[in-house]
C-alpha cells in the first residue's frame, strides 16, 4: 500500500490486548507530545472474537473492525502485527508482499525458519519492516548508547543481561499460549530473552560484533498447568520457564544472559550491565528513569536520573526529575517508526533497494534484519541445549 | 454553571504551560484508561499572549481561546486555575460565585488571607472546589494510606518530609515569578513544602490530628538573579530558597519538614517517612512506583513495587512491573475530581450544604478546606521565622 | 601523671560494658595494625560489682581491678571515662587535676554546667582531654572531610543529620539509666544527637562557623517503663525518646537534626547529608564503608566504597573492597588519641599552655572544647523546647 | 601431631601476606570475643625471605620463624597453609600424613589431580582437614542458610553467583603469580569462582544436590603484563581474567556463575541470589551485614540488617546495628575450625574413621571433601571451555 503523507497514515492492528493497548495509547499521545510525528488514523482493528473486538475498537479508538487479516493487510498504510507469535509469519509476509509497512512484535517468529522467511520478505519489499523491541527507546538506554558510542566505557569486554519475572512461580498459575511451543516458539527465552539479546546488541553490537558462538540452557520446572475455566483440565507446558546462555562475540567479548518467569520478588526486572576497559554501565527496567554510570575517574557508579532536557526524548515530556513510565517507550518507538514510514512514503522510489543490510526502510532500526540476528541467538540457545555443546551462531 | 451529565463537561483552563500540559494530557488519556470517567470537552484556554495561546490551544486540544478569565469562569462547567499563585484568588472566587466547579493548583494562594477568602467562597458555593495536590494520587501513596488506615504502622509518632530540587543552585539561574513574594507568596516553602505538608496530612492526619504548633525557618541564599533576555539586569529574590520546620501535631506526634531548590543531585526528590508504634513507611517521588514498607514481624524495609492488579489505579494501566510515571498522578486526580463533579452535577440539590467540614463537593478530597489547612502551616512557618518562636497553627 | 614514652602507657578504664569492650578491643588491635602507635598496658579496670568486674578484667585483658576511681585517676597515664553520663564530671575533673590524660565518652556531661566544669579543668591541665566522638574516625567520614576541605562541595548551605534507632519502640522495653534525666541528662538528644551535632561540626564547621541560634523539640512517647527483674515495677522516663532541631549557623547555613529511639526498621542509622554550592555528600552508618558523592560535573550521587589504599586509615587494614566494621572507628580513634598523648608526654613543657582554643593536647580533636560546643547545642535544644522559642547558642 | 587440649594449640602458618594477616588477626581476637575457643599459640611462621619473615612474625605475634615447611608440619598441632596455590599440595599432604590438622586456603589446589591427592590424604588421616572458604561464616550467609534449611524459599530452582573485581582492568597492572597457570591453576575462576561455587553449595547444596553437568567459558583479555621492578619486562598471562558457567544440578536446578577481575566499579562484589518456589534471597559482600529476603507473603525484598543478638555469631560482638567487617568472617571460621580441632584432639580415637563423606574432623565443614567438590566444578569449567561442550561433573 503506498500512501500520500499529506493524508494521515491509515493503520491496522492485529491484536487488541496488552500490546494493542500499548500501541494504541502511543498513537493517541503523539500529537500532543511529538507534534512533528506523521498524522495517523486508527483505521481497523483485527481479531476473531467480534464482541470483544468491538469493545476494544471503541476503547482504543479504531474506526472499524475486521475478523480476517487478509482483508486488511493491503488496505492500510501500516500494519501492526501484535498477535501471538504463531500469527507473526503469514500476515506479516502478506503485508510486506502488498507493500504495506509493518511493525511486528517480538520475537519475530516462533522459529528461525519463520523469522528468515519474514526477513526475506522484508528484503524484497519496498515497505518498512520494523520489529518492536521497545526497550531500545527508554531514554536511559538511549543515553547509555550515547555514552558507549562516545567511548566512555572503552572497549566492551563483558555484557550481562537478565530478565526476571515471577508470574509462573506457582504450579497452578494458568496455562496460556505463552506456555506452548507451537504458538510461542519458546518460553522465557523468546518472550524475555529476545528483549535482552536485542538490547545488548543495540548497546554494544558495534563494538563487539555479532554473537559468534554460544552455549545455552533451558529448563521447565512445571510440566503442566491448569486451563482457566476448565476445572481439572491441564495442558502440558512445552516451553522453558527459564533459560541461561553464555555468548562469545566476534570481538572476544563475553555475554551472559538469563531470564526467568519463576523468580519470586521480580515483576519485570530487565537488567543489563556493560563492563568495558574504561567504565561500566547498569540499567534495570524497574527503575527505568535511572542509569548507573561508572566512567572516567569515578570511583563507583553514579546514579543518573535521565530526565534532563537534553536527555533523549525528554524535552518532549516534563521538567527534570519528573519521571516517565514503561509506556513512554512505545510513544518513542512509534514516533521513530512512523517518521521513517512517512519519509519512505514521501520518496517516489524504493528507499534503498532492499539490500540485506538494511532491508527496506532505510536506516530504521530495529528492523527485520536486527530481529533475525536476535532470532539466530534464540535458536542457538535451543540448539545448544539440545546438543549439549557450544554452537556457532550464523 | 450547572451542567447535564449526559453532555460532556465543558472545561476551561487558565494557564497553558507546565501544569496546563499536565492536566490537558490527563484529560486526553481518560477515555482509553478510565472509560467510566465523565466525558469532557476542552472548551477554552485562557492566557494573555495570544500567539502562544493559540499554539498551545492547538497542541493541547482546546476548541477556543480567551484572553480574559472573566469571560470564561461562568461559561464552563469546570474551571482549572493553573496560573501563577497570584492569579489564584480572584478568578477562583469568581468561578465559585458563578457556581462553576474549580480545580486550583497549589498552593491555594500566596497568603493565608487569600486562601481563607477562597475557602470561604467554596463554603458558600454549590460547586466543587478542589486543590490539585496530585501526589495524593500516586498509587504507592494511596497504598501507603491503605496500610496506615489498616493500622499496619500502629499509632503514628513521627513523620518526616523533604522535597529537594537543584534548579536554583547556581546564583545565575534566571529570575522568575517563583522568586517573587508578591506573585508566589513564598519560595520552596509554598511551591514544594505545600506538597509535603499536604501529603503528610493525607497519610497520617486522621491519626495525628492537625498541626498544632510549629517552628519554622526560611533562608534565601541568592539575593538577586539575572533577568532572562535583559543583559545585566537582575531582580531581587524575595522568597526562600529553602525552608525547614518542626511540627507538633494534636496527638503529640512530631513532624519535621524541609525543602530546597538548591540541593545538588536532587531533581525532584519528594520523600516522606512515617514511623509508628508498629512499623514504618518510606516513599520517594524519584522512584514513585515503589513503597518501602516495614511492618509486622519484618526486620527491615521491604521494597514493594506498587504495580499489582489490586494496587490503587493499577488495573487501569499495565500488568505488574510495568511502571507508571509522574504524569499518571494527574490522570488519577482528574478522574477522581471529574467523577465527583459529575456526581454533583447529577444531583438536583446542593451536595451537602457547604458546611465547613467538606465545603461543597461532598466528600471530595483534597478540597479547599484541606488546602486551607496546609496554608495555615505554610503561614505558620513564615510567622515563626519572623518571630523567632514557636507559633500556634489555627 | 607524667610518663616516659619508652615505657608503655598505663591505662585505666572506668566502665567495662559496651564502651569498655569497644575500647579494650581497640587497644588490643593496635600493635598488629598500627605498629607505630604507643605501647599500652591495660593496667586497671574500675567498677563497683566486684564479681562482674573480675570477669570483665580477665576478658578485656586488664591486669587488675579497682572499685574506687579515686584510687586510679592519678595512678595511670591515661584515664578512659566510659561510665554512664552522670559519672563523667567528677572523675574526669579529678584525673585532669592530677595531670592524667583523659578520654571521656560522649556526651561530655549530663548538663551544660557539668560540661563547662570539665572543659575548664581541661583548660587548666597539661593533660590531654579528649571526647570520644568515634564517628569522626570512619574512613568515609574522613574522606568526606577531605572533599569538603578541598572545596569539592563549595560553600555549605545545608546540613542534615539524623540518627534513628528502634530499641525503645515497645512500651514494655525495659527502663535503664539511659531513660533517666539525672543520670543521662537527656535521651535520644544526648545519646544520639551528640554524635550528629559533632559530626556536622567536624565536617562543615570550618565553613559554617558554630551554630548561632536554634529551635528544638523533644518528645517522650512512653512515660514509664518496666524495671527488669522487678515484676510489675515501673520507673518514669524523664528524657526524650526523640528530638528534632533546626539550626542557623554563623555563615547562614541551615542545619536540621533529628534522632529517635522509636523508629521501627532502623537499628543504628546515623545519616548525614551536606549540600553546598558545588555538590552534595551523603553518609549512613549502616553502610559505613560507603560515601555518596555528588560533585563537579556529576549528574547524581556516586556510591564510593571508601576502601582504597589511599583512603584514610585503609592502608592499615585490607585490600580494596574488603570492608571494615563499626569497631574499627575505635581503633582509629585510639590510635590518634594515644599518639597525641605520647607526643605530649614526650615534651617537657605543657603543650600549648591550655588556651581555650585547644585546651591541652595541642591540636588534638575532638577535645573538650569541641565537646563543649556540642553540649551548647544540646542544651540549646532543651532550652528552646522549654521556652517555645528560638534560642542563641553561646 | 597429637595434642592435649589443656595446652594451647600450637599453630604454624605457611604464608604471611594477605591471608597470613587475616588469620593471625582472627587468632588474636578470639580470646576477647569467643572465650570458649581453644587457647592457641602462634608458634611458627614459615616463609622464604628471612627479613620480611622476621618483620611479619613480630607484627603478627609469632614466636619463631622457619624457612622450610618440612621442619614445621609435624611440629605443630595445626598447620595453616596460606601460601600461593602451587604450594598447597605437598606441604598439606605432608602435614596430614604427620597427623597434623590443616586449614588450607582456597582453591584447594591448582589442579583437580592435586585436590584429589589432598582429599585422599585427608581421608586417610586422623587429623582435621579444612578448607578456608571464609564467606560461609558471614552472619548474613549463615542466616540465609537457616532460612533455606527452614524451607522459607521452598524448593530451590535457580542460583546465581557473581564475583566482580577490577584490579586487572588496566593492561599495565603488574603481573603476579595470580596470572600464572602453573602457580595459580586458573585466574578469576579459581581465585573468585571457587568462593562462589562453594557458597552456592553451602547455601543450597542439600536441596539441589551436586552440580551434575555444566558449560564453561574462560577469557583472557590481556595477554601479557609488566613485571614490577623490571622495566620493559613482561610476562605472559596464562590464566583467565573472567569466566562464566552454567550449571545443572542433580535436582534440575539451574546455576549461573561468573567472575571477573576486569569489572570497573566493583572492588570485591561477591553476590549470590537464590530463587525458590516460595521466595528469594540476595547477598552482596560489599554490604555484608545485609541480606535481602523475599519470603512468605512479602511483595518484594526486605533489607535485613543481620546484626541482631540472635543472628549467627552476633551476640559475640556488638549491639544491633553495629556492623561487622570482612575480617570477622575469619574470626568465626577460626572459632569453628579450632573448636573442631580441639574436640578431635580431646577424643582418644580417630574421629570418624575417615570415611569419604566427611574425611576426618567429624562433621566439620567446609572440609577437603567439600573443597574437592568445588574443584570438580572449576575443573569442569576448564574442560568445557576447552572442549566446547557441556561436561559431566564427577
């Protein structure tokens, strides 16, 4: 679908639950806080349950609903794939083949093959294909990237990422698609680990290169879970409750990664630490306005509240010290994504020929090539866990 | 102004800068997250600089603008007084006399006399008169109040509040109306201390009673400041850069309060601690999703991330661990305020006759009586500082 | 008593409980860690209960015991007054009159008159008269002082000190001499506040001058307490459970102070914060190896582990990161004190004529003049609390 | 060597630097704080450099010196092997063969073969053979063990340990034996990782069983380092600067471990976290008086200052809130070790026949079997790193 940027971008969502709300909110907030963002129209919301869908459309501000994504992917300017993982491949590829820009939630696909198929479709399309790794858009993370790019931590030697949640700690927490390999691909690994691997890649990737080889470990602590609303029924858990991995990057830097859905006391604790030859940085999502910085002559970590006017995105919001929340990452992400879409739509010709390096969408990151690189790591963790050996990532 | 709740509440704002943006954002977000909130219409934005005003109106979503509040206060259902402190009294009183509901920013007025006049107007009006102490609406603060009400900390013996900022630490930071006694009434005391005194009162007031007597201290470290845009010009600073106070409550509980605009390293650090016979609580605005709780058999403070589904307001937002920001306090505040307004508008008769206890507006808090109680403390601090002695608060 | 430094300094202790153990341990550890400290001999331990005394002497390494301090004060080179506050004045004055060096625990005396008498005796004696404000000797505090002296925080504008404990939070916690005005002089004020006031004076006193005027508040929450071992018996509590104070220093800097023995969750939380024109510092005794430093271009507090080789006293102990404990402050204190004693004993003539500025003991700090300055503040707090007005301190 | 417990235990040390000082201090402090500990005599200090040795002996309180450990191992009741790792095997085995009790520093040996030889010698000896994993004796760690044993965290699912230091971050930090494979066996792995693996085993081993298989990764960032005092000379670094490992325990629990000597901002940051089905615990050595506890109905981690009278070892020291330091772990360790020695010496017959489960020394832990179990893990990490595959640990 091509569009004219003097008209609002028509947007379609597949999915209206958690991620649907997060992105709809982001779209709704852009005009007041990012007035130079492209105009958008929440055109159509896609789902299967017509009644729930109608309610959601009203709440989230969509003009109409549809129950088949096939009717939508070539009828909008931008298609947001916010469905469960097993619905990522087919609709996304169809959209890209129709020339419709796509923002797809992470992980890109349940399997590496699916992700490769999507990345191929992106490479052959003139449309922009973005993956929704929203944590790149935390101001403190962008600030960390600035510091790393400026050489403040020197050469990167170690990166450590962990993502701890606790919602499956009880054996009788209900089964959901997130516990099913067919639908989700993996558990903590794909749901949480994908974020961590991407974040590490975003922060230090230009200095470490890609993950070259890795060793992985996945564990399932609860073998089956009750089905909500069906007394006495259970379904098997076919994904990991927790994973860990050791990574060696091209540069020789070491990475250690971990995630868990069974870590009591941790609600959404996505942490990343970088050690370089000149300094260290630390971040935790539960205190997302802060970055701990140890550089230069410092003797310890400095707790920086990343809310000053010249901090990334902050001038759009509030004065120093007036903290933002988790949802703001979506506003920033949508701002960048939609701006790139509008720029692409405005140019007559395909943006850069769709070479593999960038896919379509010019310089926009994280795109499907980025997401594919992440998926290679996720796949490597599973292969390594199966094989009991270190595996190459490529 | 009376209204029909089947129609949207027509809202007028005086002021379109920091607080204007915060409240406009709150109104804009209500439909998606608090669908049972009354419908509102951002009808009219009042200011003096027509060009800036027009820009702001477009950005903040107002239908029209006005340059004289007199034309507005009886032409809307709700009047938000978001102007500088010296503009609080006259327009607010006029609105209340016209039967228009008011939300007025804090502190209520530059002087106790002004605040009294406003509270009197509120008492005589059928309209709701609310003061915008938004920090009452932090989920962690509401949760703290729940714990205190449930007796979890026992009898309250000590409360300590401090509000530290650093934006005036340099002598050459620019002069603004906030440095002028005529316009602001006081400095850190009214701007920051008002929040702290109200928060303490909200949290522990039912257990300690009101502040009975106090001792205060105000200090100005920088006597004059440069005027922006007027090279070489300075204006005198006629308010405090920092204040401190000791309070004795009716119950015998002790309060210690402090604020500063010259505390390096603190951007917006509003902290409050409560010690009771059974436990303690601690909160800091820079980590506003957290409450530190020491109760029962605990041996130390537990860091609670107040983001669970059954935490105050949280079910309207995101899953556990997905933190909210400073601005969410305004959404909650507007939700409560507008709901109370709508309820009042729906009832035929004046809500409770406007007795002093509640003013109009039924049970809504913080109302003008609450704000007047805060102002008595602020006034006491200044009187005590002048007199060099402890003073009664009443 | 004069001594010959080629002989060990003979030391007598009055008191063998908490402080007796702390100082005996310090003496015992000096040879291994501070080999240039003067040799000492734990000669005589003074107490009333002969059986407990004998046990303590064996445990603490004393050669003999005595039940009357009068027999001891002129028979040793150094007299440590570690008894309860009401035993500070008479034995200390007697020792000083006998030319015996004294280390007296804090607060100097139960009353300002007593303290003045002791300071006078010190001024007239050739002996060294030191007060045991051990927290001056925390490495992180010494480091803070270095930073302040080097101008790293600029001019000091605000100092805030608080000392929170919880051991009297229950009404049925047992009565002790620390609850009795006759014996202790005051409660949290003298026991805890003395430390805070001294620490503030040590850190910022050269920049702020002395406390000039202050406002104080004392509160007793539990009026009587049970007597241990005497069922059903209680005694009245005649001291404060908590105090607060506001101070104005000669320079115009503001001080706020507070202590409590009824703050649940705080065991020994002695905290001090300094805000200056160029930076801030923060310290808490419960994490005594750390100093939080915000200076220069820093954007927030840096958590410095003060355990490097060139940090104060650290080269005597362990490699970086190997933390010390509370008791190490006594080792440092005894090292400094005994070194000053030895230096004084080695000189033929009185050290500096006993001028008021330093008392005897040359430049040793904290001496009795320092302790008297602290006592003036404590006394001021009580006078202000009684009078309900700000009082001058002098 | 057998002894008579009515006589002091005669003790010989091999090594007088960092560990020599730490253990000598511990011995010196026992009488005052642990009066029921066996009497000891610091008999002989062994080293090669006679002059440095003589100085050290005087400072550390040894009666005499010796330059050949062969003259010592059968001439004392207890032999402390505090030398570099490559001196652990031969003297220790000789001592055990002579029936002399041994306390050997960690890691037990540079290689698994060496460790096995030592453990065999211990099994065949009547003497007690202990390994100096001092961090087991931190009060907060003992308290953590109590909680885990009491089921407070339920079944253990995940354990995470990391030990971060920064002293080799600069390429020009000097070479030492700790950088040499021959002398040290490994780098961060053996020096730091040994502590972590032991601590995990101590805390959760009874619930997880032993490490069953693991994957390891070692990295050297600086290939050669300058030799101190020899300008322009360098020596190769033949050990790891950092390692990481993933472990699967017999129970299916997951372990992740990591250490680094090149982590800027971390001086001695030994951290361990345990997640179970009912709760979590966290500890860091840089704040060693604290344990973070999340159990029962808690909503987050509670920061417990483990300094109450009924906390492990605390009644020997100071009142609540008066924190201890790193060195106190050695006092506790020596107390337990020497008490076990004295008990063994007092019994006529060999303590328990030297079965493999406990070696000699009855129930004393950590003994050489414990240390051997740790060494198997260290060895596994190196084997896995060499082979590029997961390896069995046995």
